[in-house]
């Protein structure tokens, strides 16, 4: 992902997966086959070999549990990014907030957002899109923003698949999250999307608690309203963009250990993959390649969102695994109901 803040309850059972995997019968099947949605092939084999090597005492690549850290991009790696869910949220917020801002009807990029004019919105450039995103995300406390996101996700639907966005997560990646945790890994999300947008649902959907979510941030201030309680307040100013080279910086700042596995899908994840896999010892890098137009969306080198070009070229020389959604996944999304 390439745009700031876009590009991008307690969990039930182990990693929150049994509900998404279809109940006890399916959970039992998963216990027998740790990756039932992955077809036999090079990617599945590489994952299982890596996990066995780093978790088997005495194996050449054994890694002690405190060092077993994996980082996952979100948009396009764990769930759909076309359309980018946080962008759809921002468009909905513009319409909800428009009555308070009558000038938006004639002011770009808000006019384009209200009219659904994607070309005009894109023409506003990074500065215009940043202004649009900040205006729709700020002016509230983290708790208030969490409630806004949760309410929107409860009713929003993917325009093509007609299912909640929280069910456009990738079933094979849900299985992988569960399997890595079962092998003693701490899983982190490292996303170009807004950190508080993802934290609103990451534990329920992925089993990843909010403190293990790293993302782009807007500036937050401590306030003590007169007669009120101390609070944090989100203001319309960029703080940090967690994309591209920002991802390794954020990993060093917030995790404090170099992960041994990284999972991404785009050039926005290139530096994270390089940083994680270049260190000595057993390391693993994986790229999700969107090549399944029938079940999801096919895109890579020419895509406006989730462009996969340089990272794809560097996969082979860096020994990164490239997963074909079309050829290596039995299914894409979890079953509904």
C-alpha cells in the first residue's frame, strides 16, 4: 500500500479462529491438517519446513521462543485491499460529516469524495488525499474512534462479494496465523493502514491484540477538559507513515527485536521483507501474489493499489516464497454463517 493511513472483545478459542473456520467439526479437521486451505506444493512445504526447523530443539535453524516473532502486512496480505477498506470507511465518513461542513460540497477533495468521483479524488494527489483522510479520522478520542469503526464495519459490505469486510479475510492466512502462534510465535500486524482503525477489530478477527498492531498514526494530544477526565485526542495532523522504509523503522521502535518471518504482498512491504530476511540465521519471507481474478482480484505490477513490482523481482534472489492465490489456495475467504 502506498497512501498514508489507507495502504490499508476477546477472541473466541485459539486465535479466534474456530468461529471463522466453521465450528467444532472443521476445527477438528484443522487439528489434523494445520493448513487445510493450502494445496500441496512449494509454498505449503516451505512454511511447514521453516516452522519445523525453527521450533525443533537441536535443529540447525532452531530459534528460542522469545525470538520467534512474525510480522504481517494487513491490506492485501490478510484481507482484501481492492477496494481498500479504510478508504471506503473514509468515504462513508465524509458523507456522515458533510452536514457539519457545508463548504465541502464545493471544495476538493471533499467534493470528489461526496460525489464518488474517484478520478478527481486521485487527481488531488497525496496532499489532497491526506487532507481528506485526516478530516475523516480526527476530532475524537481513540475510544470514540473505535466505536465509529466498529459500528461502520457491522453494516458495511464489500461491493463485489456482498459480505462484511471482516469476512473478506483470507482463510489460508487465518490458518497460518493460528499455526505460527501454536509454534510459539508472537504475531504482529505492520501495516500502512491507520493503527487505530485496525486495532478496533484485529483481536476479534485475527486474534492479534491491539498492542501487537503497528500502523500509520495521526498526532494525538493529552487533554484534561475542564471538569472532565483526562483523555487522548486525535488531531488532524500526520504523525508517522508506516509504509515502505517506515516499516523496519517501526519494527525497531515498537518491537525491539528483529522478526524472523515477514509476510507481505506489495512493494510497500519490500523493505520489511529485506530487513527481516537479511539477518543471519533461519529467516522466512513470503509474498501473497494476487493472480486469481475469478475468486478475488488479479493485480501486481501495474496496480494503483498494492503494486507488486520491485518486490516480485527480488523474491527469487532473496529466496522469498511467492504464493499463487490461484494455484496454491483451495479457498480464499472463510465460509459465512
